[in-house]
C-alpha cells in the first residue's frame, strides 16, 4: 500500500537528517577540540564518521520496513470480495442493506418522486456537485456504500421508521449529516457524497458488487 | 566475605553489600526519605502519588484480565461476559480496571489543574510539564484502545469514528487509516493490534512516569505560594511527613473507588456497550467516554471534517507550549488577582465542554460547545500571554516560612 511506502520514505529521510545533523555536530566539536589543542588541519577521518553513520542509519531504517508493512491489510484481506444480490424481492420505495468488504451497502429501489427530487437539484447548491445520472446505472436502483463520509457511521434511512433527514434520503445520527435521495451530502459536517461502490447488472434482477 | 575496604554506611550488612554494588539504597533514601518537600504543600500535592498507585493497580488488574480475554471479533464479547459471570472474581477485576481507568483520568485532571493553578509548569519545570502532557496523550491513546477490546457497540463505533479522524488528513489520510486498521473497516486485524498495543502502552507510560518523577526531583516540588525553597526551614522530609499525607489520601481514594466499584460499577459506562458489535447498525447516539468528552465536543463544534480534527488535536498540542505562552514570572495564582479568575473560568469551561461533548451535537449544545471552544483557545493564546504582561502580581512572601508568619495559611 502506498501509505507504508510513504512512511518508509519519511523515516529514511528523518533518519538521514538526524544522522547528518549529529555528524555535523560531531564534526564541529572535533574541529573545535583540534583548534584548542594543536591547530591541526581537519581530519579526513571525519568523512568516514559521517558516511558510516548515514549507512548505519539507512540500515536501521530499512529494517523498520517489514514491521511497518506488516500492519497493512494482509493478502487475504486484500483479495477483493464480491457479492451478488438478488433484487427481485425489493418493492418500489424499499431498500436493503448487504455487506460488502465488511461495509454495509445500501440498495434502494427509488420511487418516481425520489428520482424526480434527485434529478432536479441545482448542482451549484451542492457541496460535492455531481448529477444524479452520474451516480446510478438505472435511475430506479440506487447503490451506495452506507458509510458516512464524515467519521464512518452508518446513516439511518434504510428502515421505514428511520429518520431520513431534511432531504428525505439518509441521516447520520452521529454528527448530523443529511443526505438526499441520491445519497449526496446536503447539510452537516460530512465533506463528500456517500460513495458508489463498483457494481454491474448481471441481469435485470441480479447485481454484482465489487 | 566482605572486603574490609567496603564502606559501612548502614547497620544492616546486606544493605551495605547491595549499596557498594548498586547504590540503590542511598538513592531511595535520598529521593523518598530525605527528599525535601515544601512544608506548605496542600492535599493537591498528593494526586501525583495517587496517580502512580492507580497506574500500578491498572497494570496488575489488566494483566490478570488478559489471562481470560480473547482478542478475536467472534469471541471477544463473550470472553468479557465470561470474565463477568464465570471467572472467579472476574467481575471485580473488570470493574476495578474500567473504573480505575476513569479514576486515573479524574486524578490526573486534578493533578494537571493543580499544576496550572499554582504555575508548576513554569521555569525550571517546563520539561516536567511536557513529559506530563506526553503521559496524558499516552493515557488517552491507551484508554481508547482499551475501550475497543470488549467489542460492544460503543467499542466498535468508537473505534470507527476515532480511526476515521485520520482519514481527514489530505492525500495520505485514507491510506493511513487503512494502515492503522489493517483492513478496510474495523475488523479482526484491528482488534488484535489494539489488544497488543493496549498491553504494551501502559509500560511505556510507566517509563515516562519514571522520567516525570526524576525530573521533578531535580528542582524539587512547587508549592502553593509558588516561591523557591530558600532554606531548610522551608521544607519537611518526605518520610514520614509526606508519606503519611499521601497514605491518608490513598485511603480516602480507596473509599471512593470502592463505593463506585461495589455500588455503581456502571455509572461511568455506556449501556450500549453491552450489545455485541454490529458493523451494520450504528447506535443512534455515539457517546465519547466522559474523560475524552471535552475534546470530542471541540471536534463536533466545527462543521468541517479536517478543521474539527485539527482543532481537537490542537487543543491537546497547545498544552505542550503553555510554559512559553505564560509571560508572568509569578507562579501561583494565589498571587495573581486577575488571572486567577480566568483560570477558574477555564476549569468551569472545561467541565462544560465535557458535558456538551456527551450530549447530541445540535441546537443549544452545539452553541455552547462553540463558545467553550473559543474560550479554550482564547485562554491559551490571548488571555495567558496578555494578562502576564499587564497584571500587577500580589506581594510574594519572602520565603515559604514567612507564609505562616503572615498568618495566611496557603
């Protein structure tokens, strides 16, 4: 994962700088001591000090790598799971929650009014502007990752009895983010719209997520 | 056996034998026997000793809990229930550990407020304060990790919310979050590493506490008058005077924590954590642990994700530079007639922030949180530097001994 490489890069730079400054200090001190004692010229051995410390530092840094990398998701976790979902049982206006890669995915069969509301929004009024057409493959079916983009809670709105928020979509109870019928952020602290996972229709009633 | 050239400092020959090879006996004698404490120190000076005793209690009870705990998503919740129901005295160990953690924060908060009120963080004890803030940071991390382990609903969603804070960092945030979790969501990999870290961090805290204590012993303890020790008349020996005082404090603390453990063990817990973790259902109201609530309130008061995260961490980070923000030479607020009241207001404000941090983030609570947030930062960045410049401090006693001669016993 890129983040582990980033951390490796930072630690190498950090250790290199550390060694460099330490070495420079040693150099200066050695210099001063020489001046004090017998005014000898700079010793070429100082170069050896610096270079051996730097190489040693790099060695330590590269030894850190396996430890850092071991914390990234393991290979079995990385192996992308995919989920097939049968949509035939879902009535108009209903929605279901399925689990994909440990996260909840919302699948909603939208009503005419909801599609109309989602499509007729002034895009410039949105925080994360994108039209409803770009978020769905078939306007009737809305597929979303049910993870609030603020701090990762699962928004309410899947059950009939849930609070759906001011825009009749989803409402995150943790910190009060309101999403509309296209899962776009309309009000509250979340910075982005609910993510759309990769999916495709295998037939009219079966979709494959992932 | 004993070489005749070895010095005979103590009556006990075994102590002499040790002392010659490792001078730990004289060290303990110097630091915990003859160590001079200012004689005007009040009971607020017992909270440091109290905190270290609680730390030991937490480590011991934690080790015994770990013997019965299973860090796996399928088994963690049930293993905690087993500790509560089947393991002999498991309930006592667990309630001692969870309530002990809460009391650790209470005691450390009082310890910190004492340092702030009496100016203990000022020259020459700045490094001591920095080490203390570092301990506080480690404590917050450790308590968060520990809160995840029972794998209830609050554990799971608390972990989700806190680790998502890192995803607010631009560019690397999302990757950093995945690296910390070891998965795309909070999962088994996360629980495992949180358990490993929760086990090791208390020992790191113990190490830093050692440095913290060693550092305070270099220049000696501060005192309510905030003036330096000038002569032997200003002090009493740690043993027996302060030891007795600290022991009395530990007894009082023991009564209080026993009352909580035996009569209200779940007073400071959230009921939702007795529901097993469910990744598909978020509890309607995620509550932070009360001891982290002031910072949680700051996080939620900002309607912007990155901004909230920056301010929350900033609220802790700003403590590190407090010794350099305060421009006044007078340590104790007892002799600072104006700053004293701003300090009191700061304490009240901190409590209020904690309260609103546990309430839903809407309406009046949001407004209060925002006002509290402004005061929190204004106190450090504007009030503290400015008042130090313009305030006329009260007349300081010439020595600690004179405090008693003045007839004002503080």
